[in-house]
């Protein structure tokens, strides 16, 4: 389907029907003068969230200029997106939900565009851009989008707040699994990692915190302050954040001089603050501990964002996890371990989320044991003692479903599977597996099959039945 003609370049249109999906670049017909261009796909290959992500290009960098007013909840932005076409394109699409684009340009030239309405579930929406001249595969381009709106408090498939969640004094941003499109136009695919620059303008009594490290000092003009952050390590879009609040900033140093930047809401007080401070003080020791298991810390900084306005969970946003209400020791260990398992080494699809959560939970077990807590063997025994007819065992970690993505089985059964694997192949092979998993795959995307292949290569064992029992079967594994 062709895009409706805009009244003028950059005028937003709404499509009344679904867009026709484009496949790979078509081959030129015999005797034709050149390539045939296709529309980039408006969906991804993810089996759980096909409406998140798009085809036909790969993003290298997002430059986000954001201005937010907590009094009205309005967010205005300009996104400058550097991308490479992976096929010959006459159009490309970006995910954008609940916000309105007002101007789009490609390589500095105004472009026609259209926004599709979101699906019936309200989670989604596409910004489809006509490109002229058309884009050749392998060429790099810059797409600039001016947009704005009121994000409000979007919810995920389980009705939990996520994405850009407005709070009374700012915003808490936690995108998992596909909430990045609630605050910027994005190829919201778990596979497409990119670098980021954030320039965030807020009222001068607030602080804006993002991934990576600050660039220069904040600049205040007419009662509003702009904070600039640069995340130079490529990351999946669900790991990006730009949280805003009345934060108290502290800085410490981890192993090898690693900067640790913590931002705790001034309204976190009393016992919540005590617990948070005790947990955050352990971050340098935790980093050293996990480096002994997984290899060098994979990014340029670490730290935290602790907000008093609760969304009810924590998230491993890259280099700067967000915590809701307070941060305790177990949760900090869990989110820190994710920097290796989940952030640096990322699942190919959301179906394999146990490779994030099972590994991080097992890492948390190892840290707790090292601190005199329950042994890993005892924690495993607690999980395995859950009766076989309990619904806990109905969810296989390797295919939990979109609606049960964050069920206990993803975390605890996934961690128990790793302990069972450790028993199966022995400590030497197991800890070599953990280190090789994170060092060989650093910065990449992986699947359960990749883990099985590596485990078999290291151990010399056929582990096919083990992975069927623990990862694929909706029943308690027997005989372990």
C-alpha cells in the first residue's frame, strides 16, 4: 500500500488501514536499469512482540533532545537517528506510541510521513517515513523526527507501568520489554543495539539522569536546566533511561577506577534510605565479585537511580539500574549481574528471557552465599521441593509466553536449571561456561541453543535431554 500524499512535506497523517509489510530487497528484473526498492517491514521477527521493531535498517546512534514539564506531563523531543539501510528502501518505519510527530527529515531534507494508530491493545504504533531519494542497501543516513505529547503512565502486557512513567516530580523510565517507543521514535527490537546521547531539559530544581556518563556541566537558562549524557556502549532500546526527579547525587569508585554514579530521590528517607545506602555501598565489592565469575565489567560506568515514586520493580537499565522506592542488597546484586547477563549478552528474542533472569537470579544466589547467606545448594533444594503438581512448573523457562514473561519460573526455575547444570557437568566446566558465555558473546545476542552448544563443547557431554527437561518442558524435571 502506498503512503497517502501529505498536504506538505512533514505533515502527519493517520493511516486507516494496516500497512503492507515489505520483505527483503527485491531483485531487479532482467534488463531493468537498477534495483527495485521495497518498504521496510513494520514488524520485527520477535515471536512475542512482533509490533516492536522494524526491518530494513540498523540503527547506530540515537541523539535525543528532550524537554519535559512535570506540571503538565508534556514531553517534547527531537530525535536524530543515524542508521544504515540493510536493504534498498523506499520507506522505513519507527516505533512511536502515544506521541505525535510534527516534522521528519532524512539527510536534512523534509520527508513525508504517516503515523498508524496503535493496535487494539494500545501498545504500539508506527511512524512510517517515505524516503526520497530512495536508500540503497549499505548506505548510512540520518533521520530526524520532531515530536511531542503527554506520555502519562503507559502499561505493559501485564498492566504494569513501564516506559516513560510520569510522576508528581518528574518521570521514572523503565522500558522492558517494549516501552522505549513511549518516549522516542525507535527501532524497538531487542536485536538492534545502538549508542545514545541524551540532552534533557527540566525545571532547574530537578535533575535528569540517563545511561552512561555526564558530558560537561549542566546548563541553566531561564529557570530550566539541560543535562547531557553519553552512552558510548551500544545497548538494546529497552535498557535506555532518562529519569527525572529531585535526586541527591553521590560518586564513588569501583575496581580499576570505574565511576559509580548514584542518584537517590531526596524523598527516600528513614529505613528505606538506610537499606538503600547499605546496598549501594556494596557495589564496588559486588563488581569485583562478579568480575571473578564473568570477566571484566563490560561498560564505562555503573550506578543507580532510586526513585520514591513506585512502579513496583527494579530494572537493569544499562550502567544505571532503576529501583522503585528503595534498593536492597539482593536486588542490587541482581541488577548488577544483569550488566553481563542481559545487557552485554542479550537474548535474540524475548522468548529466551530466562537467559537474563535465570542467570541474574543465580548470580544473586552466588553473592548471597559469599556473604554467609543460604548456600546455592539449599536455594536449589527449596525450588526443587515445590510439588510437581504446583502451577510453578507449568511455565517452561524457554517459552514462558508474553503474558507470563516475568513469572517466578523465569527467575527461579531458570536459576535452578543452572545449578542442576552445574551438578551435571561439574564446577570446573560450569564456571568456565559462565565466563566463556559472557566474554565470547560480549556485546552480542544469544539463544538457549547457543548456551547448550557451548555447554556441550566445554563439558564434552550430550545435554539435549537436560535442556528439554529443564528449559522446554512444562513440568518438573525428574531425576535431578
